[in-house]
């Protein structure tokens, strides 16, 4: 049984249909990359999976937790799904460790004694064991994004969503963040990510999903998608990005 | 027994209320126009490093902004005769509003002036425009456009503040209310109705000012 | 007629100044507490509650403080009580302050970037938890300067309570003027005392605002 199962997801902004019937299954430990043109609905799809966008129709199930268009209580879903944003969205008034500890403390009511250890463990995992008490504005973009990843991991999500996590970074900082994501993948984390880093996607992903005009246009293992695109749109897309 | 509201006791006082509202509007128009004019002049004075003028304007702004309007009004109406300056009720009320709004609008417009990018002023300077020409043609309009919402709010605040002018017997809306309730002994009903009138006036004034802002600033876009 | 020395005038005004200060503090603290509730209602997900509080704020911002005072004063006496002026003054100013502070604070809450809401909801925080731990701490920083700035309006607003007979600084000024026939001097002093209360608050608000802008 798939860990994440999307069935017939529809979503419009006003009269603009952005997701037009998405079906997607992701199994435990799988790494899936969403690719496609700007405006094809990648971010929107990702954001529906943890309820940041309300869906108009369809069913989302994550680890047995089922959500449809009528549901308004999304807390159970969000407990299973972590998310990392393009713009980091760290809490600027909290230190790196406090950013990591906040949700475990508030949501999971973890005991004080365990919290600090958890923060240390998570920040060490992303290579920032020496930046515990720094505030976000004292960190580089790459470091901030790694704190954001640690913050999500601290909730022990079953699946982690990553929306262009390196797009806001200076080129020289991209590698350190990708290295962390790669390590997560190697450790068996289930990942769904939107990315424009095609080489990275090719190396790390089990499945590549090409979105076009709100639908999944083509998908498959990266070698197949890259070397033998079945549709003209995908060929154009791959050609366009060189 | 529960209190019986009686709004009918207000009938027959319509003319009085209308007259009062008329005077409130007159005070607001005078205060608004002259106050904003002073504000423009004040912002101009403060934008230049003139030795005496700039600090004097700064002091004026701070004194007015840090004392109650009611006290300013009493000072002008009761205090100035000691210097041989005797003002009528309407004159004193209008003057107090002008002085008050003048200070606030100086500060508001100054903030707008400061937001104009330095490069535009330098461009005008390099075209050999005088400081006054630069202020008039390059700085003022975009500055006013920028702070128009804040300035409009301040005009509404001053209009509402004019309510205390009843205390020097200027016959504006609140004065009319005081008069009526002294006759019909229905204080709550009278003030309730007059409060609603003020609310309507402030909504109307806000709407008019935003239309005025559009007329003044939007049309210029295409010349 | 009683002879008033200059020092008597100053002393009597200072005595009255205590009431101005006390009323200001009460209105500011009470208004802050009520304002916080109004703010939460204003930001609520329930539409009728948002509308209701928007109306509340509109009414207090769109009518004269003097009318609010009269309505409180005469409204309370309708319920049958013989209302002391200080009670009506304190209540009216508290409500007035709550409406303005709620609106100021709403602006600060809305200035917190959307990403902060998204990040905290994706961490499964509830609305109240988001407010408590993520949004309000940031909004609070933004709110300090304008809140102190508004305290100046509260202090000045207390002058209006003289009209319903609360003996604070302005009322004392009027009473002393009636006894001494020296309005120029007395109202000048009254203005000076208000200035001494308000100007430090204004300066503080301004410097905090500058500091905040520099920090960004
Ligand atoms: N909050 C919103 N309100 C209205 N329209 C929106 C909103 N968010 C996204 N859209 C629209 O939905 C469409 C898909 O947007 P989405 O962000 O999912 O695209 P994307 O594939 O992530 O693109 P990009 O590569 O630029 O990030 C776009 O046309 C966008 O304008
Ligand atoms: Mg996107």
C-alpha cells in the first residue's frame, strides 16, 4: 500500500483550474521529483498534500490518514507531512535550536529535557551542530535552509515535501543544501520535491513526474524520462532547459 | 420599570441639527484647507536647513501634537484676549482647527517629502531649477500622493475633534445636541442621533477625500 | 475673590495632574486588555465576529470621543445608577483605546509575512498556537513604537473628560481660571503640563521606530 496516495485531485483559483485530476502514488522510501514549466501547478500540488491549499475534489491519503474536500481539520495530516519552503520561512525571533524545538514542544508536548537533545540531534544531522544559538539573520541562506529542514525533521514526518529548496540561494550555497537532501534520501526518507536541478533529480530520484497544465503529463524512472521522453511537451521542456 | 426610549422627542429640532452640522462642515472646510496649506509651507520650511525657521516650525509641531486640542482651543479663546486679541467663537474654533491640523499635516507631508528619492531632486538640480521650483514641481505632488491617506485620516480626526468647540459656545453639531437635550431632557436619544450624524459625516468626508485624491493624483498619470 | 499666588496655581494644577495621569494609565491598560480581545475577534475565522469587531472599530474611529463619553455617561445612568464622572470617563476611554489599539495591532499582525503562517501550519500548530508562538511575538516587536505613540492620544483624550465634570488637569485649569481671571497664564501652564507628560512618550515612540527601521 502506498504511503502517499492522491486520487483525482482538483483545485481551482477562482475560475483558473490549476490541478485538473491528479493521481499519484508514492511508496515508503521513494524519492519523487515534480518537474514542469512555471505555472504548471507543481507548488500547488505539493501544498495540497499538507493542506496549505484546500482541494475542490479528490482524496488525499497519507499513511492511512484520509482527507477530502470536506475536511477542515488538517492537523492529523500535517503531523505526518513535513514541508520545506523556497524562502525558508524560519521564525526570525527564535534561534536555530528554538526553531527546531518549537513544534515538538507546542504540538507534541515533548518534555523539556528531551527538547534540547532533539534540537542538537536534528541540527547535527544537517551539519549545523555549532549554530544552535544563532538567530536566522546571523546565518547564511544555505544554513537557514538547513535549519528549516531540521525543523521539519524534528516532527518525525513520514514524508517530506520540498518546494524548490535551493531556488532562493546564491549558487555557491546550493550544494550544501542538496547534500543534506541527498543524505535524507539515502537514509530512506520519503521525499516529494519540486526542483529545477535536473542533474540532482536524475541522480537521486526514483520517479520523475512531469506536470503540464495541471495534469501529470508523463512520469517514470529518471533514465527513461530523460533519455526517451514520450511526449512533445516533455521533449520541449527538457530541450528548453538544456 | 425599564427605560422607554423616545426618539420622537427629537422631532422639531431638525433645523437646529442641520444648522449645527452645517457649522461643523464649515469649520472642517476652513480647517482642512488652511491647515493643509500650513502643512505644505511647514514641510517646505523643515526641508531646508534655514537657521531660525526650521527649529521654530519643529517646535510648533511638537507643542501642538503633545497638547490636547481642547486646551489649545481654551488658550486661543480665553487666553489671547489678555494680549488684546479678541476672537469670536467661530473664529477661535476655526483658528484652533487650522493651527492643530497645520502641525499634524506638516509632520505628515514632511514624511512624504522625505520619501522622494534623492536622485529625482538631483536631476532637477542639474536642470538648474531653484529649490522652490524643485519643491513645487518635483517633490510636492508625489509626496502628497503618497501621504494622502494619512492626511485624509487626520482631516477626519480634526472634524471629529471639533465636537469640543461646543465648549466655547461655537454653535456646531455638539452645541446643538447640548441645547436640544437641555430642552427635551432626552440626553441619550439626542446624543445617540448626533453620534450617528457624526459617523455619517466621517464616512462621507472619507469618501470625498479619497475621490479628491483620485482626481488630484490619478489623472496626471497621462498628463 | 481668593488671592492665588503663582505657586498655588502650579500646586493645584499638579494635584489635578495626578488624575490625568491615573485616568490615562487606567484607560491604557484597560484599553490594551480589551483591545487584545477585540484583536483576536477581528482576526477570527468566524465571519460574523470579524464583521462585528470591524463595526466596533469603525464606530469608535468615526465618532467624536466627546460623544462616546456622553453616551457612556447617559447610557449608564439609564440603567438606573447615579454615575460618577470618573467611572464614565474611565469606561469610555477604555473602549475608545481598545478600538484604536486593536486596529494598530491588526496592522502589525498583518505585517508578519505569510510564510510564517504557512511554515507554522505545516508544523501542525493550531491557530491559537500559531498566534501565541509565532505571529504575536513578531507582531509585538512591530507594535511597540505605534502603541507608545498612541498613548499620547490617550493622555490628550483625557482632557475631554473635563466636559462631563471629571476634575483632571483641564477642568482644574478652568476652575482656577474662573477664580483668578488669568486664563493666559493658567491655560499656558495646563498646556505645559500636558506637554511634559506627552513629549517624552512621543520621543520614545519616535526613537523606537527609528531603531526598528534600522534593525531591518
Ligand atoms: N494563491 C493563489 N491565488 C490565485 N492563483 C494562484 C495562487 N497560487 C497559484 N496560483 C496560480 O496557479 C497556477 C499554478 O501555480 P503554481 O505556483 O502551482 O505553479 P508552479 O508550477 O509551482 O510554478 P513555478 O515553477 O513558477 O513555481 C499559476 O497560474 C498561478 O498563477
Ligand atoms: Mg512553484
